[in-house]
C-alpha cells in the first residue's frame, strides 16, 4: 500500500514531555508561567516534570526503537538553549541534551524532524512584547540560525513554527493557551503575521547560509480540520465553508504556497466587519512589507497537523458589536452526530476527513510533498493494555491515507 521510503514517525513537544523546567540553567517559558498561575489549567497541572524526558531520554529512545519508527519529531525548548531568548547567553547544558537526543536517534537509524518553536516562547521575550512585537521576527531568525549552525549538520528536516493558528488564536484571542491574552479581533492577526514574518526570515537564512552545505528542508506546521457544508447543495454554506478554510488552513498556507498574501476572502471579510463596527484604524489584517524577505515559496514541503472535521453552517451573531475573529469568519462549525467522539468533546474521529484534506492540499497548493506531522486519538480515564479503540483508529486512518 505504501512505498518503501514512506516515513513512519511519532511526534512530541518539549514542554509536553521534557520536564526539568529549571534544570541546568534553563530559562522560564510562557507555558511555565501560564501553568503556575492558579486556575489556568485543568487541575492546576503543569509541565515541571511531565514525562521527565530530560532525565529519561534513554528510555524514550528504547520505545522509539521498539516501534520501528523511521522518523521522530521533537521540538527544541528555546528557553533551554537560550534562557533569555537571545544568543547573548547560550546554555551549553541544553545544547548537550539535544545533541544526545539527535545523536541517539541517528544511531538508531531514525531521522529527526526538529521543530524550533512549539508554543513555548521564553518568558524573557514575552516580557518585551512577545509575538505582538515586530522585533520578534528578527529575534526568532537569530535563534533559528543558532540551531541551524549547532544541529544542522545532522538534522535534515526542520519545522520553524508549529501551529501558528493555535498560538495566535488560543493564546492571544481566547486566552486559554499561554500567554493567556484576551485581545479579540486585533492581536490574533498581528501575532499570526509576525509568526509568518519570522518563518520567512528563518527559511531565507537557511536557504542562503546553510542549505548549500547541509542540504536539509524547512517548512512550518499548519493545523486544519477538514470542513464541508452541513447541506452540500446550500450556496450560502458552501461560501461559508470556503471562508472558514481561508481563516484556518489558508491563513498560513496561502501566503507561503500561493500568492505571498492572505486569502482575499479572509481580508475582505475582516475589512467588512471593521467597517460595520466603525473600526477606522489601520487594517486589522496586516500587509507584508516588500522590504522584508518574501513569504511566498518559503516551504520545502507541506507539514500538516490534522485531528478532526466539522460541518459548516451560518453563524448567528457571534460576538455582538465587539470585534472578534469568530464574527469576522461569520460561520458556525458543528459536529456530524454520526461521528464518534473520543476522549475530549471536540475530537470527533473522522479519518475520511484526513483523506479529503490531503486531496484539497494537493489540488490547491500545487501538489507539494506532505508530512502529516500530527494526528492522533484521545482517551481519558484508565486505559486498557489491549488498546482496541486506538488500534482501530490507526487502522482506519492509515487505510484512508493509503487509498489510490
């Protein structure tokens, strides 16, 4: 069903697994700060220890070997390498840890895919404005170049930023992810824009300074559900679905793969809502400067995070007379009651949606090479050793991906 060189991998993120939040000179990240604030996270849980991969990496590597993986995706803790977020102070213990991880993978014939940023901005940079600050793009570029220089002789697959949509919306619009800001309708677009600027700068730095010798590939990981109209023949819902896709997948894929700018239906929807509410300041969705490295063409492959699907219908007055991304999008997403839900309420199991999304990406973004960088099945409560549900999920998902 799959070619001999098909990549079979698993993925993790630094804050989710490493622990060692203060170990060996590591600086604090925004997720350290967020989780240490009472009431922010379910049960006031935190990542201070997590899976303790910082101390138990050798055990993790044994699991990777047992699974027979060809690839392993990990992220670097920016604050473990550069405690204040800048190259003025390098934490050598952090460098040694990631060298051990990368070298262990390669010795096991496993290719590392390394993510530079997976949600955990150094708190020192957040204190200076974080992703809302225009200067963050060049600071990220310096961090990226440090990583390319330090690890790029062995790492050939890079992800600059994981899920900029999630960082922007959940962290700066909804306030339910770090840094926990609620600035609806404004910050979300500024943060997304600065993340694209940062990604583009890092890609161009790699392309000109490191690619000739290291010969690796660089992209960013874009998350998206599969979306389709609740009523397939309804013109209004078809248009709403296209707009929803523009506000999720298209927000970051369109500038990188298609035009170098945001989808027109996204921009026009935001501008129309601004006009309706009398917002007369600068456009809320920024424009790319011709003086900076171009964002178009800054992906050597398409990295997709897919978990679930939604049906799209009309929205009924999402935010009243207040600016917000939900009212800009002006569409509602609902679950099909026939879809089983696993673990958490939002995670409907829809493997066929992944296949449809892959086809959409192939047709819309010029048939890029695709890595499915995240996908999975959620469970809560006591788990069974004979994990029948998860096994069935993977069997169905792999079957959908492998269809002709």
